[in-house]
């Protein structure tokens, strides 16, 4: 990826370095997103994907708070995804993980077609779509995990998350911003 999205922004550069340190230089999957966006109109634009990923990374190490959906209260999983999409792209997601998974403004995405900025869902409470995070690329996602923990990135390949993966959704508004 060219440096056009990172130049001029110290925060963006720091987020990129942090992701690279955690998961390698392709952590955001931007090269994949760019190539796919050129091939098909249903793919996410690299600019929108970058904005979502960078915004999400700004919240690393913020505390989890059940029912939280703001900087003041902290975040639960769906409060976090809702806040990130609102701040990054002006997209108003539903409040709960379950409602986000069923929202008509979100389209299902196959696991092998995941791109940065997609919402990833997990069954963590013996019910479908009980947890949500934001896919960053390279098999990693960012989320607000549970009481006593902080917002962090994790690999979807770990046994815990791999067993509980429930699907992914892409906001229609992200698709609408994709390159033709």
C-alpha cells in the first residue's frame, strides 16, 4: 500500500505500526482490499477500511464496561463497534450485537472474503451473534472482550474464537464507497 493514507497523521502512523507489530506488515489487509475493490464493486474501499481500522485502534486498552457505548462510560462489544462506525464513517449501527447481525443495512460476508472494516460475530453466550468485533485483516480482529478486560486485538485462528465464529457482515455504506 502506498503511504497516502498514513502521511500527515501521526496517529494513523502509530496505529499502523501497532498493527504491524502485532500481526505483520499486512495486518490491515489494505493491499488485498485495494486489489479486490478494483475487481468487484461489492468490495470495501481502501480508504473506508483504513478509516475504520485506524479509528478502532485509537481505542486499544480502553476498559470494557457492560452496556457502555462512549468514552465516558467505556464500551461493551456492540457499543464499541457502534461508536467506531459512527466516528469513522458516520454509520449508525444498531445497539446490540444481535441487532447488528440482523440489520438490513449489513450484508453477509463469507469468511474467505473478509476485509478490513467488516463486522465479525461470535457465539460466546450459547446464542448466535452474542459478541461482535471489527476485522482488521490478516486473520485479526479488534473488540471489547469482557468485564475486567480492555479493548484489544486477537487472532480469529485461536481455538476459542475459531470455535465460536458465527459469521460476518459488511455495512452497505462501505460497499457504496468502494472503488468502481
